C-alpha cells in the first residue's frame, strides 16, 4: 500500500475546506495574544504589586506547555461551571500562551525606543495614554515587526493543537479522513503541504510589511 | 548668596515667570543641585553655562518637571513645583523644551510632529493645528519640509523643527538644553540664527549652552554654575567684563582660548 497520489489529490478539497477555520483561529489568536501581551507588558512596566504579579504570570505562562493550557481550559474549567465552546477555548488558549511571549517581544520593542522620545512627549504635555498610543506604540510596532511576524507564523503552526478539541481545522480534517479511510500518509501529507504554503505566504507578507514600516521615516 | 544682584530691569518685566527657591536635588548620595535661587522674568534671556557636571542641564530639566527634586520650590504664575510634583502637568504646560538630541518623533512627518500636541493637548481641530504649526515652521525657516520625515533632514533642520514644535504650544518660557551640542559645526549657525530671531521676538528663554558668542550677543543675563551651585548670576555685560567671579573667569579663559 504505497502513497496513492490520486487519493491524495482527492483529499485536497476537504482539507482546504478547513482552511478558513485555520486562518480564523490564527488571526483571532494573533489579535488576542497581541492585545493581551501588550496589556501585560504595560501593566508589568507600571511596576508595583500588580506589575510584579503580571511579571510572574508571564513567566508562568511561558513555562507551561500550550497543550496543558488547552486541556486545562477545556476539561477543568467546566468543573467550575465555566463551559466554553471548543473554538473559544482554542483561541483563548493560544492567545494566553502566546501573550507571554509577545509581552517579551513588546518589552524589547519598547526598550529599544530612545529615552528622549518619552521625555519629548512629556515635555509636550502629552498624557501617558496619548504617549503610548501616538509615540510609543507606533515606534514599538516598527521595532517588533520581524519577531511579531515570526510569532504569527508560530501561531499558525500551533493551530493543529486545536484538533485535540475537535475544532475542524486543517489537520483535524486530515485526521478525520485518515480515520475514515485508514490511510494516513496522503491526508497528512496534504495538510502538511498546505501548512507549509500558508506559512510561506504569511512569512512573505510579514517581510513586505516590515520593509514598508522600515522604509517610512527611519531614524 | 554667591550670586550678584541681577541686572536692573524695567517695571513691566519685573513679574517673574518662574521663581526658583532653595532648589536641591540629589542623585542618590550625589548632591547635584545645591540651594539654587533664580528668578526668570518675562522676556528674560538667560544663558546658563559652566563646566560639564555642574548641574546646568539638571536645573532646566527640573524647571519643566522632567527631573524630580527633593527640596525647594519652582513657582510659576499658576503652578508650584515641589518635591511631590503635584503641579507638574500645569507647570509643564507653561514651558517648551528643546533637547540636545532633538527627540523628534521619527514615525511622524515634520508637520505631524508639530501638530500632535496641538491636537491632543490643546484639542485644536486639524486645520487650525496645521495652520499654527506652519506659522512656526515658517518662523524657523523650514516650511518646505513640512511633509518630510525627521530622518530626511539634517541635524540643524531637525533642531529647528524641534524648536517650532515646542513653540506651537505657546509656552511662557522656552528651555534649551544644549541645543547645538549634537550638531556639526556648519549647522550650529542656522540653529543659533533661529534662536537669535526668537530672542528678538521677546520670548522668555533659558538656554544651557557653551556657545559663548551666542551668549554675548543674545543673553541679557548669564548664570554660571559649578559643582551644583550658581556661582555667578550677572548681566551679560558684567559677566564678560573683567569683573566676573574667578571661577567663571577661569572657565571663560579655558573655552575662549581655543
């Protein structure tokens, strides 16, 4: 029973049908992880007891496996009466997990902004909030474009974890085909190639955005 | 106490814009500002000079609340800065600051650098903010670069934009922290020319600088600092004449001799 090329081709439409779910999970997890990560970093930067707590939380998240987070959210939370859908848990889990890493990325991005920028903003009487929105965040984004893009690709590649929660994304769909037909090589190969293609396209897009960001008004 | 009496001033100018009383600042154990008393009158043009490490930059950074201090007060007309820094926001609104390293926002155009605070702090509508910004960019002779990004400008041009940006908020007092120290020699003149024009327009200025030619031409008063103290506060004329404090004399001889 060698690799059946025709069978492989026949699985493409079914697996590609799940590409929307994969992309949705990627995009929502990215947004969630970025928002959470940035918030965490802002709180950590504020210092004090809250800052210290968040600092611990970030380290805790980064030191635990993403699979543990997904299992925990999906199987343990219902014990406490919190019942969430598979997709919600998946996005929440990936967002939480990657927020810890993105907080570190944002930290580096902010640390790289010269101190004079904050001083100029203060001298111009900008509020702390306006300083973050109009001065710090845009410059930080430019500094973090490359690592942020890498994590975007990482998150794409982490979406198959959601298969354990039966979220119908691409790898999950490939497994469905495999368990129905008892042929694993073909659907898994197709899923692998599709992930590769998506990752390459994403990486290219990220690179283009990075170049554009670097192009305008470089210091 | 070490300072000489300030130069005679007319009644109109006698209202102090800023009065510094007994200002003391420590960086850890290091006592960097020692009992500074200084009045800045409306329309005053004060040059602060002295050897490096004498506390002159720290002094003007205290005036707009960028540096906290531990003792003394800095009084503005409607705000008083003290060790708690409660009025910092109010005090800061009365000052404009020009930094040694320009500190323009690199991701914003020249125009947007100038309009940001107009729109977010003074809440001006976009059109009005742009008009005000263009007036000041014209005053610093760089209106044609409004749409350029800071990185596309020379150091001298960037510093002129920084001056325009600070002027946009219509501060009562302009603070300059070594505005020409980061510039190539051929660009110093264009920045000093703008500052000379500014001085001529009656803006109250406190300027930390080593440009003694500028001080001689523009300053009404010279504050000479050494080791965190105001060693001498005199009219420019007195300062540059033989009557100056020996420590100031030595400083002048050193920097004028090359």
